[in-house]
C-alpha cells in the first residue's frame, strides 16, 4: 500500500524490545532479523531516542549495511523526559541523527503525547520546530505517538492539522477497553483523515501467550497459526493503517511474523468472528494492562522494577503458578538490579508517566502481598 507517497507493507519492525545477550543488545542477531525482514520485502523500522541502545543497534544492523533507499526509518522525540529547556528537547534530534547515522528520518514522531506530557511539546514550540526540520530535508513525514483519551486526541488534531499521521496503541484486547479506548482513538484519527501506525498490537507480548481459554478459541479456528499472528492481523486488517509495528525480540518471532504477513491481504468474516470470541474470553480475566514501555521506570526515584513486577503478577493471574511468578519477578526485577515492589514510597510520579493509566502505587502494594 502507498501512504504519504511511501510504499510500505503492513508489517513494521519495532525496535523497542530487541534481543539481548549478557545484558546488552545482541547486534548479530538483530542483523539476521534485519536481513530476513528486508528479504521478505518489508521496509519500515521504528526506534526512538528513549529506547536504550536501539538507535545504535539499528545503525550497525541496518544503516551501515544497506543503501539508504532500501528502508524507511522512524524515530521519536520524548521532550518530557528530563528536558528543562527547549534546547535540551531539540538536542534529542541531533543525538538520534548521530546514533543512527541515517542522514535523515523518513518518519519523525513527537513521542507519547497525552495528559501532562503534551505541555512540553507546546511550551517548547516543538510543533513549529519539527516543521522546520522537515523543510530542511532532515525529516520526510511528521506525526506523533499518543497514549490518552479520544477527547484529547481530538483536541490535538484540531490544533495541529499539519500532522501527517498518528501512531496509536491498537490491539483486539484493548479495542473496547475503557482505560485504553483503542477503537475510539482509531476512529478519531480516521475522522481527521490521518493514516495510522499501530503500536502494541500484541500488547507488550501478552497476546502472544494469552490465557488457555483464548488459545482454545484461536487454535480451534486455525491450529497452525500462532496466537501473536491473530493479534497482528487484527490490526493490519483495519482501514487506513500504514503499518503494524511488531516489537520482535528473536529470529523465531521474526520468522513467524513473516510467515503470515508476506501474503496477508485481509481477514475473512469467519476470522473476525473468531477474534471477537477471543476478546470475550480475554475480558473475563482481570489483568494489569502494562505493556512494559517502562516510562514509569524513567521517572521512579527508587528504581523499582515496576513493569517486571506487573509481568510477574499477570503471570500469577493467568497461570496460577506462584513459583513461576516469583521466578519471573526474580529474573525481571532482582536480576536486573532493580528495587522490589515493597520499596515503593508512593510518590506518584510513575502514574503521571503511565500511558495505560494504571494505579501503580496500589497495584505495587498488591504485588507485594501476593508475591513477596
């Protein structure tokens, strides 16, 4: 499909959760994943200034190994992370350009707009600044990623019709979720005529290993299809979607995604009915809606392993295995040198940064009681 004058296939390589080896990004495995992705005809890569090590890794795995015209590269500016002046916010662009070595960005996003975060982009006049970068030829297309209410999305698009696209969190589990409102946000973007880039189609990996009741529905319909494939296809089936970002963490995940997206032309009515059944089953299970974006961790003064704690708690909820859940907490929290849930001082800064509107302080207390 062609959007904004760019020929882009429906699968994008999200670079937020790249494979690691000995605590650092495994660039050699990323190279193999990049090769497979491009060989299959896909071209869109998505990174961000805030994704630790990601921009450097994609320079080594992609930019230094392929002609610039072979791919589209997107990155993002998070002006709300420790930027006290507009100069500090603007400097993120120069850092991203140096890290990636890409020369220019095909897509540049103002990152994670919504709630208190939006004011930084307003106060620093980022809207006009990014247009200047576009005029200078350093950016081809300008848009923003968004985590908040459809009402706020409406306000932003009314104020900034010059934005060319919107990146939204969309997956079948959150389509009608009142905390995320994927469906309503999508409808607002389309009403304004903005094409959409989909993020979190697999809900931070949770829809790759859904509850047994959901797996039963999906496998009953297509025994040979992975659970993750259903999530990605749901998003890719929506009208006006430029591409669906999958945050792939291994060669195996890449091969699985390519196996069904290379020939994807849309979902049948029967497949859509199957997903509706899966969504009904998912809605019966109360999970913490954390996508492991770790924006909370960036502002936590105690260095608590918030997302790891929540992953462990969801593991307990889904599988009822306390030993396995504690193992997850040990690996994702203690194993990474982070503080435990019971060390929370309840300052609330994490909740201001959370795109999912999670009551983090109360939830950490529940984690402490259940797992520690």
